[in-house]
C-alpha cells in the first residue's frame, strides 16, 4: 500500500486476530452457560476481561470461602482484553507524566506496583500447562522523526532525578538498529521492564483459572440493569444475581455512568496483524522479543509474534460523542485502519510487501490524567475500575488487586495507591469534549505526519494541537 492510500488493504472488523487464534486452539470447547434464573453470591463481577478475571482470582486467593459469580456479555477475552497489542509493561516509562499529576512519591509507588504486577503476570503466564506466548523482552521507544528526538532524554533524565537510573537507557541510532533495523529509526530509549503475550490466550487462561478456583462464570450474559442496595441486584436478560458486593469491570461502558463520565473519554485504537514473514524479520535484525513504539502522541506500537508475524497498532482512532460505546466507527473506521497500515509500511519498510491478515479496532477508556482509577460508589458496595488509557495488560493486574481490596474493605498497599485515592481531574462537558477532542486529534495527527515528512505543520493544525496544553489537560498533550 502506498503511503498516500486512504484505505487499508483489509477492512477492519471483529473479532481480533488474537481472539480467533485463541479460540481456534481450544478445539471447540463450549462457552460457559448463560445465566438463567436467580442466584445469590457474596460477590458479583460484571465483565470477563482482564480486570474482572484478575479481581476474581485475587478474591479467591485472599478469601477462598467467598462465593463469586462473573458474567460476561460475550465470550471472555473477546472485548478489549483480546484486542490490545499484547505488550506487557508497567509504568516506569510514564514517570514524567505521573510525576506532573501525582507527584514523585505517587509516581514511584505506581511504578513499583507495576513491577509487582509484571512479576505476577509472568508467574501466571509461565506456569506449567499454559501457553500464552509469554516472551520476556524490554520495551524500546524509538524516535522516527527529528521532532521526536527531544523526547528521548526526558525518559532518562526523569529516571535519574527520581533515583531509578537503571530503568531507562538512551540508545544511539546504531544501538537501535542492533535491535531492529529501519531507515527511519533514529535514537531511542531502552526500558528494562517488558514482555509480550498473546492477550486473548491470556484472557482465556484467566477464565479457566477462575473456573478452576470455583468462580461461577456465565458467558453471553450481559448486565441489563443494576439495583444497588443491601443487597445489590445485577439484572440479566434471563436472570439476576443477588450479591453483597458488585464489581463493575466493563471497560468503556463505565464511561456512561454518572460517577465516571466526567473523568473519561472514549477514544479508539486500531491494530493489524501481518502474515508470517520470519525471514524478513531476520533481515531487519529483529531477532529478540522487545516490544517497540515510536514517540508520537498517537503512538504506533509494534511487536513480533512467535510465528514471525508483526502486530502494528495506531492509537489514532475516532472519538465517540457522549461516550457512545455503540458508535460503529470505534471498530470499523477504515481511515484508522489505513493509518495503522501506513505506519507499518513507513516504520518497517522491510515488510513493505507482506500481506495483512487482519485489521481490527476497539474503544479505549482514556482518563483525564491518563491513569486508571478504582473506586467504590459512595454509599454503596458497588466498586469499579476504568481509565486504562490504552495501557492495559499490566495495569489490569493492579486493578484486580485494588478492586479486591475495596471489596474486602482492606487498607493495604493496593488500596492506598494513588490509583485509588487521588482527586480525579475532569474533562470538559459535551459537546465541547468530543468536538474539542476531534479538533485536537486532527491537529496532532496532521502535525505529526507533517513532521515525519520533514515539513512544518500549518498554523491551524499547530493551534489545534496546542489546545490541551493551553487548558492544562493531559489528554492529547504533545
């Protein structure tokens, strides 16, 4: 595909390549039954992705006697958890932004929680009998234009200033090429914490682990209503769950709730999977398992698979108006799919003629300060977690631990994290949120594409891109 093409070579659509591959390995294993009738349990969890499943396992580990029911609107792992890039890393690479929002001590506390999460996910993924394609490897951010060069030193200088110099190392162009050779790669930064995984396989493994632990899992069972009280009632099309505690782990759907909507906007990200090309990867010297990303605001993220494919994602999809999670553009926007493919061909020209097996998209719950948050609805025993902002695999383990602590009313290392305690900044109300967000998105994408062409962005694009900085917002900050 030429870089000027407006359409991808494959139309975006569900399911993701990851989920199809994961289900194909299960050999026709039936779905869990849908819920029929009324049941009573200690804890009801709504959402069968990473957050809900990690929460269920954390609760069972801490309090095995609890009765837990988990419902999933579709099939476990078919939503956001099975659509992401499968790059696993915590928050060491986000220190600068976190320091600006929650202070140095808060930033370090969250980053250290991410390190604990990394260890726990590794232990789960590499346990005997599990094949979720866990591959240990660092995370590398590369500059792909002169305008991105200045961002490199920020990672290294922040790590030194906060007393953790070993987590970020500046890379010369020659060092970057030793990990993955591309004519557009310049310098970079090597972040020591990182791994890759087949995310849908991980979600399905978590589902099985939850079932083995005694959690009652019901698939194809959407929540159609929630009556909070003592007890709570989670209503489904053919039944209900009566529970003392309820955990809502429904990703972008939470953006419509009154206690959440001021703090979260629904963006989208699109990704593609190539056909296998191991010989081309070898020619590019991409022989190890590091996950990579460029320095864009609307980042390109990319990684290899165990069978020699490459995933390329672009976090530049449409923004939903008023958190309309049913907006079809969140999953089918062809221009966003084209940007992911354009990114592949530009950043990795050695894969210029490799076919595209699948393109898919999905919604992202982007919080006002780019960090997730975990809370209890005031006056209730209903708990929720959201705002992962496209950084989901590692933080969902943190989320599971935080939500388990909220359910158990435990005052511990998890519930004391800023993710549970900080004051949440708010976003502008609609229609200004979506209209402004779309204008900013247009400006940033235009500026970044102009910079990559070696051109000066136009005044209108530059002005639009500057809006978040002028108003002190973290979303869309360049």
